[in-house]
């Protein structure tokens, strides 16, 4: 009986032990990998997702969460996913912040070593999924990434990794998904065509380019948005028969959009917005039945939309604003001439500028129209050009800084800084259409235009003088500003400023069309008065369109976004469209005027001549400043001061409340910050009631976040003007997509 009682007991014990063995073999890491994970935790400086581990923690049995997933198989780690909160901010960041990333509160400390991290990660020899997102990683991605031979998924998005993408990535033959979005990778992408299993590739929001990458045709998703790719759309893409998502937005892609792009057999999402794609789309374009979203906005397209991508299609949303198309609402399209000129500029060679000392002068256009001039003239010209180049090279050795024009005009929040403001991109040099050529007026012409400066024509008076309304001889209206000058100021000094002022012509500035200098007859070295003649804008200031007392017309949310973009573009031109750039422009809703099409124009920007008089301007000024600036705005935070003022304007467009003091500004900013952390209805409760129901929440939220970032107290934390433009453009696209989908749902 005793022996009979023990037999089932032993059997039960054996079964119990056997049930434990599989758990032990799959759940307990080998010691080398366990040590590697603890070291990774230390190298990542203890992110919140990895807190709470002890020597008794069974890492393979940690519950998965949105910020941490660790999967084990056969005593080894096969997946490590850690998501932190230290990645780049959603609004992008500039080169000046890039240089300071090691001390940024967003990145890991200066002792962090990305090389040590990947050396330790390589100890996880069976790793198939590696996702390290928003952890503040910085440094160049090591070539030892090639050690991860089993890797199927690699996601290093939203960090601060810089330098080139290592060629070792092209040896990860098991790779199915590669996501390097929102970093600082630059230069040429290595050839990834050999990765026959790669399905998803996201290299967006970096500094990659200019060559389009070489890729395999197995991709189902390709995202290259917000980089520096500058080419035609490569014909190889027509063989990507599995491609479902293609996002090439916000690059410098040029040339026509190939018709086959819309008819790829599996394409569902196509975003080409924010490039320099030009020409007309063929009317016989056919679209894939699966194509549900198309964005071709903010390009240089002309002609009509083909039938299959017109916005009234029942099965797809189409965004096409800010081209030169003859379809849709014309107020959301540019004039044909703009697209024609910019398309030519995109393919024309740029003309270098030689900068020497404090002066800039145009270099020589190296090109001869052969066959028109005689051989002797051609030979003489060539000899002269060679002579100038030799002289120029000698000047270079003596310290002159020879560079070329910017070959692009960025309008997005890409993580880059506009190069030297002395080099003017062609797109920024294009003035507003319809303005007469800049010229010098006579005093008699101005007296005739203003009825001898009659008081009935007085528009305003500031500390520098008066502004009068007038009608010049070509019949157009103008505003004439009079600046009182002190004796003893040399006329040649003022003439230098006139050369700069004559270039202040842009569709988002109240542009200057001429000037007149009056000198004393008895002293040619002294000036008495200078007159600047501006275009006249009749539709009132932005304040008039926001103020409850003066509101002339209800501004919709899309109109407010268009106004904000206009102000930002005008500011970008002042910063980088002339040499030297103009900063500290006192941007406020009194100095923003709207024309009959509600196009925003900056009126009270800082004039170079003000440094010779006083840094004051005609117009109301309010004390809403984000930093100290000198007469020319040429301090370390001169650019950030204007961005701060843009944040103030954007805040007023959102809330509909004109701000009169710094205290009011801080109160409204705090309300917006608080509402962002709560439910959507709380944000809507702070906005102007007149726009309720007319906006996409994501569009409003993006603009609100942008405004708050612009109003950061420390100027280094504010976005660049390019960041501002990119995010405003994104807000517009979200709004247009929302409106299109809303219309579709209404019709259905």
C-alpha cells in the first residue's frame, strides 16, 4: 500500500517538472544577453520605459506597453522596442540647434556613445526587431549595424542621429522595414536596391539628397518627405508594382509629373506637395482604382486637372492649391507667370555672387550664345572671362568668400538653416506681379500725386515723418512716406541704402516702387528729406479684420492660415532675400495689411535707412518683444525676434483677440498651453468663436503648438522661419484634406 501511494506522487512531480522546463528554456535569458540589456539601460541613461528593473526581474516576462516591448525566444531576445520622450520636437529644429544638440535637454548627455550602444546591442545575436524611438540618440550611425544579420525591422526615428546613412545598411538582407525618420542624416542614400525583401522605407525629415536613392521595386511604402532631393521623378518608380504609399513631399523635385504615377496598380496614397514639379498634366491620365488620396499642392503646375484627379471624384481626396492651375477657386492658385518663371529658374544655372569686404557684386554669367556674335567677339569675351576668373581665384586665396546663389527657397520646417543671406534664391527675388519698375521720382511728381501733400491725403504720422496717399501718373494709387534727415549725412551713404531698398519688392510686402531724395542747394553733402513711394493697399489692417469693434469681414480658418503663411513668407524674404538681411521688423497686426484678395502684406518692416535716422517706423507699435536687437536686427537673436512676433500674430489669428500688452499675451498663451493638454473641446473653447465648426482639429492644434513654440522665452528654443512655414503648410494640407473628406461625406 505504501509503495502504491508513492507512485502517482512521483508521476505528478515528474509532470510538474516537465511543465516547467519549456518555461525555463524560453523565458530565462542567457546571462550574456541579460547583462547586455542592463548595460543598454545604462547607456540610454535610464529612460522611463526601463525603470524599475532589479536583479530578480524576469525581463522576458515584462508586460508589453506602448513604450516597451521585449520578446524572447529560445533564451534570446528577438525584439527590443523602447520609445522615449527625448526625440526632436514635432516642429523640427534648425542647424543652430543641431550644433548644440549635445547639451540640449532633448538629447542624451555629452558622455553618450552611440558606438558603445550598438556594440552592446550586437550582443543580442538573435535580434529581429529593433526600435529605439525618441530616446535622444545622437552621433553617426556606426557601420557595425551590419552585425545585425537577422534584423527584419529597424526603427531609429525621432532622434538626433547625423552624418551619412552607413553603407552597411545595404547588407541587412533580412530587412523588411527601415524607419530613420526625423533625424539629421545627410548626403547620398546608399544603394538599397539589393534589399529584395524590403517592404517599408521611411527616410523622411532628414537632410538627404540631392540624388534620388536607388531602391528595389518590392517596396509597399516609400516616404522621403522633407529632405533635399533635387531631381526629376525617376522612371524606375513605374516598375514598383507593389507600392501602396508614396510620399515625396517637401523636396526640390523638378520636371513634369509622369502620368503613370497615378496608375500604379496598388497605389493608394500619393503625396507630391511642396516641390517644384512643373508643366501640365496630360488630360488622358488614368488613376488606379485604389488611389484614395492625392496631394500635388504647392508646385508649379499649369493647365487643368485630369478628370480622374478632380476634387469632385467620389472615391478620392485631392489637394491641388498653390499651383497655377485653371481649376478650382482661383484665389488658391498663383498666376501663370509665377509658375513659368520659377520653373525656368529651377533648371537654369545659378549666377554666383562675389562677396568682398562689406560689398557684394554680381559675378560674370559664364555662357555665350554661340552663332549670334562673330568669332572675334566670342574669342574676346572668352579671354575676358578667363581673366576675371583668374583674378577671382586670387581674391579667393586672399580671403574672399566666393559662393553661389542658393539653389532653393525653403518654405517648410525642415531641420536646416537658410544659408548666408547675401546669396539670393531666384524664387525670393521674384517681385509681386503688376508693379511698375522701380524708379526715382521727382518732387514735382510727388506734389502732383498728393495735391501738394494736402492734409486730406494724410494717412498717418510717426516719429520719422508723415505718410500720404497719392495717385501717380500711371493712374495707380501709392503711399508716400516722408523721412526727415539731419544735416551732415552723406548722400552717397544714403544711396547705398537705396540700392537695398529698391530690392524690397515681394508679394507679401507692401513693396517700394521708388524714391526721391531732396538735397540742400548750398551743401551737396547734406540731405534734407527722403521720400519712399510704396504700393497702396486699401483693404485695411489685420487688426480691422480681427477686432470685434472694427471687424470688416469674418475671416475663415483657411483664410487665417493663408494670412499667416503670407506674413511668414514676407519675413523669410526680408531675412534671406536681400543682402544684408533685415531683421527686427516689428511684425504686428497693425503693420499687416490685406489687399482686396485678403493677401497679407507686411507694411511696417525695418528699413535699412532707419539705421541712419532712428529705428522707428510709421505705424502703431506695441511692446511685445522676444529679445533685444540693434538698428539692423543683427544680433544673435535677431531672427528669433521676428519669429516671436509671428507667434504673437498667429496667437491672435487663433483666438481672434487683439493683444495690447505683454500680460495679455502671457494669459492667452497659458490658456492655449493648458487647453492642448486637455480634451479637444477645451482648445476649441479658446479659439475665435467665429471659426468654430470650420476647421480640422489637427490643423488648429498644429498651428497652436507652432504659436507656443514661437513664443518660447529663450530664443534658441524657437523654430526657424523655415520651420514656421513648413508647419503652417502642413496645417493647410490637413485642413484641405478635412474639408475634402467632409464634402465627400456630405454628398454621400
